[in-house]
C-alpha cells in the first residue's frame, strides 16, 4: 500500500505551467459533495455526445467549441433537468449499498447485487444506454449466480469503473479496503483483469484525492494499483499521464483512448484530470467533448476533479440543473 516514502513513478518538478491558481482548500465535506456531484454532472454533460463518433462530428453538431454546458434537458414530473445516464444510476446503487453495509464484504456485495437486479428491471427514470455486460451480469445475478462469478470472465468494458468512485469516498481512510471492495464489486458484472485494474485504480485515486494528495502522486498510485491486476492497463494509464504532461492534445490522446473498454476509460479520465486538476469546468467539458464513451470519461474526470476542488468550484448552474441534484447532495452528505 502507498505511503509517503515510496518513490513516485513520475517526477513532481515539471508541473504544467498553465495550471490556474489553486483556490483556498475546500473542506472534506465540500470534497465529498464535489465528487458525487462532479461525477453526475460529467455524466450528464457527456450524455448528448456519447454516440457522436468524432471530434468533427461533435463540432458540427454542437458548435466550434463542442458542448460548453448542458445541451440535453428533460422535463418530467414538473422538473426541468439535465439527465445523467446509467453511470450515475449504478453509482448511486453502489454508494447507497456501501452506506448501509460497510463492514461485511459479502453482505455488501449481496445488497449491491439486489440493487443492480432491481435497477435492471425497474431503472429509475428509464434505462440510459446501459452496457451489455452490466445487463448480462444483472441477469446472471437474478438467476442466482454468486456475486463473484456473475460478471463475464472477459467483460472488460467501462461499466464497473464508471461506478467505482464511491469506494474511494466511503473508505477514504483505508486504501486497501477501498481497492479490495472495488475490485470485488466489479465482478458482479465485469471480471476481465482490465476492469478489475481500472476499478482498483479509481477507488485508490478517489481516496488519495480526498486525502489532498498532489495530482502527480495520485496518478502514480493509480497506475500502481492498476498494475496489481493488469500490466497493460497500467502501461496505458502511464502513457496517458505522460501525454497529459507533455502537452499531447486531446485530439490525439482521446481519439485513441475512447473509453469503451475499462483500461481506456480510466486512462482517459486520468489524462483529463492530470491536465486540469484545478479546473472542474474545463475538465468536465474536455471529458464530455470526446468521440468515445463521453459520459463515462467525463464522469471519471468529474469525480476526481470534484473531489480535489470541492463543490463550490463546480459551476453553480451545473450543480443546480443536473438530474436529482437535491437527492445526490443528500446522499453525499451521508458519507462519513
Ligand atoms: Mg453511460
């Protein structure tokens, strides 16, 4: 497990010169709220761009800057809101399960499995483009499969890493537990090593951001966590960090890392976070304006940068307009 004496995989002495001035340090409560709302906002921001398959197509549909704010709104039950997708639907189930059961792994996984099975047949607000592996895992769970074997052995999509951030929030003070439980939960729907690696990295990364670690330290430890399960995931993440630090443009890196697969998603999210650790607006928009799985990439980046910068650093309009903002705020306030 990481500690202060471990060598960094990446040096700290060449931070990007354009990083904006860091505001006053947010409180832990603000960071928890920022993580949950940042993830949901990223998800909703990337909702309309998820299946737009190129940077040119995004610009031609949404303008030369792509999406610069919410571009999809729904009106339901007298509410006007920017809808999120399956990422936040499933992450909410994970977070609620952990808040209710955080001592017994098997009991927590059983609770999560019940939540997933219910979601698969009664999705709150309708299904939002869920992945095939998530739905297949839910069907296996419904048939009675054990939680540790329900996910496909070669299911390596981003469906588990996109909902892994709650482990780093609830178990922020226990990195080993955050990693172990996040990896376990991936197996409900995704058992490929790249999905386990990405889920481990996201949980560890969230916990370290919440602990106010430097972004370079966070990235280094996320790579190390991934490497315990999948070397190629770690290599992909390390390359993404290097590209973020050497100024490689999103049109190159995020064209390659489209995020449909778990290792690409965590690498893409980490690339965006490394480029804009103190600028939630830019990070979320960069994640959303991608030709790949935009909502998931923006969710990962939004969770990380939201946890670093806190709720007050997120545009107030976005916090207000994202779907079920009040409920998500109440939920985040329950995290200890
Ligand atoms: Mg989605």
